């Protein structure tokens, strides 16, 4: 029997769409309407059907949550017509589309659903802030403090 001889002292960063903690969490179940599906940790807006969501969009609704029970062939994508957990309030891991600083307001791209800071066709999310300085392409933590 092998004995563990080393360990990681600090918890590694999570993956985009994972809960960062359970502080003030609020989430809903929605149905994906986007034909190509929607990845985890991306912005979604209300879709055309009841309880539907689409990638990006003009009216931010929440962030897709990574689901470890996803039985789909592509585990990094929520297929069209599948149920998606959409976080509306709380702390979640997000991939930064550019360098962001702790306390900066979160913006999202209405076409791709990716998160960053001001500029480049992004829209501000009221009550949403980066919780740590994060390099472009790295995973940081976003706090969404108002239920939409």
C-alpha cells in the first residue's frame, strides 16, 4: 500500500463555473436555448421561452454553474434543451478575458458571454465585482451581490 509523501499546502483555483464558496448563493434551473450549447462560467440572458436562457445577450440573468453530474458526451458544454444551473447571486470562479484587479466591476461580452472589465463591447453588471487580481486567461473569483 502506497503512503502519501507530499501534499499541496494551498487549495488550487477552481474551474470556470464552479462555486467559489457558499456565501449568499442563489441559483435557478433554466433550459439552454442556444443552438451550439453553453459552456460553464459564462454569462446568460433570458431566452424566448419560459425558463429559457441564451449565451450572452443584452439582459444579463446570471452565470452558468459547472455541474459535476453532467452526463453529456462533452462535459464542458451544456447542450441545447438541457437544464442548466444559473447562479444569480454569490461567488463563482470565472475566466478573465483580460487582466482584472481586485474590486473592479465585472463586465460581460454580450456575444460570447465571457467576463472582463470595461471596453470592447462589454456591458457592466450592476453589483458584480472581481474578488482578486487575475491575469488574462486565468481563473479568478467574481462576486455577484444583487439578485437579478
